[in-house]
C-alpha cells in the first residue's frame, strides 16, 4: 500500500484527476468571488458589531459559506437547500412510498428526492431572503427598504442561493468530493485568517496577559480535533455469517463478514437541529422586544431574550437538544427491521442470534448503546465553545461561540475528501 503522499502525487500526475481537482478549485474560487459582492446600502460597522455579538448570525454565517459576513449576493449560501433536504428526510418517515422509493430504487430514488429538495429549496430561499432582509433592517444594518427594493433584493439573494446550489452540484459531478460540503468548508476556512488576526490584536491590546488562555484554547482545539477524527471514524463491527448453499456440485456461501455501525451516524445534523430550535425563539424575541406600541409584549420578549442568552441556560438546553436530536435522527436514518429482513433474504445471520425479530432487537440494542456515546460526544463538542467563552477574559467573547459546529464540519469534509481522492487513485491504479 502506498502512503497518502504518494497517492497525492499520483492524483496530480493523472490527467483526469488533475482536471477534476482543478475544476473544484476554480469553482470554489468563483464562489469566494461571489461572496465578496455585497448587496447595496450595507452599513459595515453595524454589520461587524452584529456578527461579533450574535451567536445566531455567527451560526448562519457558517452555512452561508461566509457570505453573510459582508451581506453578499450569496448571503443565504446553501442554507435553504440544506433545510429542504432535512425536510425531505423527515417526510420519508411520514410517507412510506418515499421511504420505499429510497430503499428499493437506490440511486434513482435518491435522485428523485434530490429533485424534490431543489423544488422546495427555491421558495424557501425566497422566504428566508425576505426574512433576513427584514431582520437586518430591524438591526439597523440595512436602511429601510421600500416594497420594490425589498422584492428586488429578495430575488437577488434567492438567485444567489440557487446559483451556489448549482455550483455545488457541478463540483459533485465534475470535481472531487461533495460540492455543498466543500462550499461550507471553503467559507469556514476563509474566515480563519480574519479570526486569527482579530485574536492577535486582542492579545496585543492586553499586553500579552491573556497568552495562557490562548495557549489553553489551542491545546483544547487540537485535542478536540483528534477526538472528532477518532469518533467520526469509529465503528462497531457486528459479525455476519452467510449460510452455505449447495447448487449442483458447488457450495456457495459460508463466508463471514461484518456489519459496520458508526459511532456517530448522524454527523453534524443534530447540532443544526438543536441550534435551529434554540435560535428561533431568539429571533422572535428580538423582533417583539422592539414593539414599542405594545410595551407589555416588548417587556416579556426582552426578559425571555435575556434568559435565553444566559450562558448556563443556553448551554444546558443546547446539550439536551443535541443528545435528543442525535437519537431522533439515528432513528430516522437507521432501520434495524429493514436490515434484519435484508440479512434474512440473503441467507445471512448474526452468530448466536436468531433471524427476524431477534436480529432486529439485537441491532436496535447495539445502536441505542453506541448512539449514547455519540450523542454525549456531540453534545460536549457543541457546548465546548460555550465553556471556553465562559472562561475567556471578559466572559463575553462570541468568537468561539460556533467553533464546535465549524470544527465538526471541517473535519468531516476533510476526511470525506481524502477518502474520495484515495478511491479515485485506487480506481486509476486498477
């Protein structure tokens, strides 16, 4: 087996792989150019203050691929289509026909569901675009827009989101890796130099007194990265044996293999769900607190907003929701009954476990146990930035508030990209 460095050399020597990598790089450069084109009338000072003080906009900036940091024409990023994909996945639980389409039709079924995601994503982009513009007006980042200007800007940002979705699909088809994931990854990585420069300026401003804190943050970040890699790649191997079958003078089967069950089957989706649930009330309270015509409602909304912004309350709710959504999403995506039926049809069984309902219960118990470990890990990674924020000097630094989500995305995308390159190189060798 060649080491990875040699495989990278092979990848760049192969004309087809070199073309795929070059296309991916050019597409990401085009995305970053689009992210640098702002919509008109943006107040950069108020925008910078809003992004630095609001976890909501910091989180949304991640899934816009960094386009929200300067209110570019692609400020929505691929968020509407991620939301549409999540909606489609949830609807497969409600409509058995869609679930059967996914299980029985294979790639053709997935393509149909992807088309449904696109059809839902376009109107979602329009709704989210209008909502963003209204919210930014209320925060004095944008001036008051008339009906015509609001409609035009909404169409522009929705079209930017659709364009990014198209670029992501082109990367998936003609490039290397998952296009949507790479767009999000590029947005996160592009913000690292600015974040490092800001923290360096803070360190200089304090005369180096905060240096131990930043060293501790660096150590924690390295340890968390290693832990994310380990948990992302960890799996529980369930042994599976195929029964022997005699056909004529030949004996088939009798081989032993294993069924890999990932420790973290849900990826970063539970964190997205949990943050969406937590941040939605914050959006509502921030809007209602400005209703000067209704002082009672404004007062209640302001009090609720202060409670939800409390670091301890937010952290506890965040952890509980991440654990709950990890179990929920695993239940949606992993069907032990279907797996047990497929094993039984193919003449396979788990040693020591009867086929049918016993196999289903056995797999369900294993998944429940390993999901507990994965859920607790995800919850810890999610609130780790809040813990760092609590110990940071001044106790109000929002720069680490979404670091856990960004870390999970970056590590997952890098691992997936390395596997895709490795697979392409192996295919060329054979």
